[in-house]
């Protein structure tokens, strides 16, 4: 009898210890089930702009709410989008995701099909209006932010010639170019703006080659809105600055995320000088964070959500630790910003 009693006590101790171990080690051994699924654009993570900004928004929300973890897919082809989205919507063998987020306009057709088949699943997409009641369309007035960096380029150029390197010749990217050209001509009337496209979101060599040509033609400021391809513009400026035939400093303007650090010699430990005047900020991180928060708060709705100058959805980077623009430039840009917000200046959305 004593042996049985002792055995029972041992079993209880083991069970209690086991429960304690699960409480302590559970988060490590059995991580919480992701509440959010993200399908990134084909440029993948590491683009230093669009996808990375979306990832930051999800990470920021997870930091604020550790129980809301996320999972993600990195397609390399447009044809892979629907498969990933449908797999997440089916959620076979696990609880449904609270929201599934598509990053990029070219997922629209795939998302429309999946959202139609799963009307009770909440979705969101960046840069396209899907038109399904269960899809939040996160849209940006990129022309407004681009006008501000264009105004900076128009004031900072020495050669009175500036360039633009876009990813694809499509309305979405033409909106960046249109705003940039408008802003440049607002502060420097009739300044020519050379516009070229890499034809890819991931080809850094193409970005560098186009930038080489633009700089050789006398353009001393280039706005890069080409995803990962835009990193090639930074490489070009770093390579050509100070070489024979380039008497004036060559500048880059970044896009989407703060990219002024990419103009520094050591991007891991950025310090002056930088070859980047500013970046056009497209706050995809804020859009992703806010969308997940709506789901978390129980206030999620489908339809268009517009991010613009007036609500901080777009803007321009100021990083005085790396570069201080002349006060007159900041004054002029802030005046243009105020006029756009007030509606007294209208920025075109197309070239």
C-alpha cells in the first residue's frame, strides 16, 4: 500500500512538473499559431523597400501583440500567387487565419478569385482595388509624395537635368513619375525629366545600367521607384561619384522605405556622407499594421483605404544625421506639401 501511495505521489509530481515545464517551455516548444498570412510580391524580402516595408508593419504589430504571429510566402512567379492564397484560405488542419494580406497590384486577379470562393475570410491587398466586400484595398496617393521629392530634386540639381528609373511602364509606376516631374517643375520650371524603366522588379544590373546612362547624359539626380532593381541606381551613383567626367555630385532619391542609408559607404553602419537626398515614403508598413489592428479590434471592413499626405500615408524622408538639406529647400517643400493637403495644388496621377 505504501508503495502504491508513493508511486501515486511520484506520478502527481511528474504531472505537475510536466505542466510547469509546458508553461515555461510551451512558447518555445509549441509556438503560437499564426493569426496572419502574407503573400509578398515577387521581388521578395530584402528589397529594402516595398516588401520589406510590409514585413516591418507585420513585425511591429507582432511586437505590440506577441500572440498575433504571422506566416508568409515569397512567390517568385505571378503564377504562384493564387496557389499560396488558396492554401492559406483553405487552412487545412488548422484554424482560419484572421486575415490574409496580398502585397502588390499583380496579385489582384488571384485574390479576386480566392476572395470570391471564401467570402467569410478577411483579405487585404496593397496597391489595387479588388471590389470584394471581404477585401480591404490599401491604396496610396504616391503622386503626392513623389511631388515632394521632385521639388527637392528641382532645387538641388546643379545640371538642371534629372532622371527617373521605374520598374515597369504601368499606371502605378507612372503615378510616381508624374508626381516627380510635377514637383520638379513646380520648383524649377521647365526642367527636363528623363524617364526610363528596368522592366523588372528584381534586376539590379538593369537599374545600374540605366542609371549609368542617365548620369552620363548629365542628369545629376535620379529617383528610383523600381523595387529591388532600384538598388542598382545606388550602386551606379557610388561607382561614378568622383570619377573623371563627373564634376558635380550624383544623387539618388529612394522609395517606399527610408533609404538614405543606402547612399552611405557602409550601409550596415551608416554615417555621412550619403549620396541620397531623401526618399519618397510610401507607408506600406503603416497600412499593414493598421489593417491587422482593425482585425484585432474587430473593426475590419472591406473597401478602399486611402493613404495620402493628409493622413501621413505618404511623405518624404528627413534624416539630418546623414544629410541636412538647405533650409530654403525644406521651406519650399513644406509649402508645397501644405498646398497639396489644402487642395490648392493638384498633383497629376499620370504622365
